[in-house]
C-alpha cells in the first residue's frame, strides 16, 4: 500500500521497510507471542519520488532523526499490529509533510505605538507606587 503524503507526493510501498518486535506494556494472553510493535523506515537518499531540492530540504530539517539517510518511525500504542502499522504510516506522513512545508514568513519587527509606550510606563509607575506604599515609613 503506497503512502500518500500529499497529492503531489506518494511514497511507493517498495521504498518503505517494516520491522516488527514485541511491544512493552499490557497485552493480555498474547503478550509474549505477538509482535505488535512496528518500525517503519524510509531511505530518503535512495528515494525515487523526491526531487533534489526536496531531498536536501528533508536532510536539513530531519537531520536529527536520520541514520545514514534513513528516517525511522516506531509505533507501539495499540495491541494490534495492524493498528500500529496505520499509526506508523500516519506518523511518517506527518513527519515528511512538516519537513517539506514552506518556511513561515519572517516576523518583521515593529515599533511600539506612542500610546502603548505611555500605557506601559504608566503601569510600571503604578506598580512602583504600590510597592513603595507597602514599605515601612522611614525614620527621618
């Protein structure tokens, strides 16, 4: 089953790798026999569906998650291997979507208005007066 990340990007099933193991936590009577933990991995380096720009973008944004160009996602939330497979596919799709998302617009610094600066100073003065009134009178 191919993984549709977006209408423009579909990762073919042949590029996805699966690994199964025993999950920790509760599992009932099948806890020691079923391999319900799922690891899904995708080799970004050898992928045929990515352009060079997309590949470089994923490398820079996902570098902390990559091992030799391979991104790995694990899922062990459910007792069912099938459900964990669905969760792993969704996690990988979200990860790739975030990695390929355009940069948000840079914030442009603005100068505070004259009124907001005046209100800011008035609030500071009021706070100062409040604290001064809490002090004991000096013995002058």
